[in-house]
C-alpha cells in the first residue's frame, strides 16, 4: 500500500501542538479532537488516535506523529520533508530516515 506522503505532511502542518509535558505531547487534530502522543525515546512515537487502533504508529505513523516529528525538527531549526519512496528521498541528497511503512523523511536547515 502506497502512503500519500505529501497529503500526510500537509495534514500534519495543520495540526496544533497543545501541550508538551514530559514524554506526552498533546495535539489538536484538524477535526478539533485532542490526542496524546507518547515519545518512546527510540525515535518512534505512539498515538492514541483512531488510526492507531489498526496500525502501530511506531512503524506506520499517522499525521499526528508526523506533526510531532516536525515540531521537534523545527525546534532544532530544521525543516522536515516526507516522501513516499526511498528514491524520492534520495534525490534530496540529505540524511534519510525511514519512519515506517514506506514513508521516509529528510531534514534540512530552516531558511
């Protein structure tokens, strides 16, 4: 199954980070619902959304997890890009991280 990386990233940009408390990050989704994302301290995050009932967000991230990854990148003065294939990501000539189920991210310094 091909994930629509740019659609997920676009949706993630509209998600609001409400609160960061320890390992828990509370977000407000585009539908107005709040979810808590848990930082697993291994580069993965677990979300409590409907998607996570059917998918393990540590290996198949939802838009909420991507939003949190973007928040972390922004805090490090970096910009995150999400790609649907390793080949697309490699064309960026940047460090590539597989975030699960056919999704890859690259980072660059923010402008």
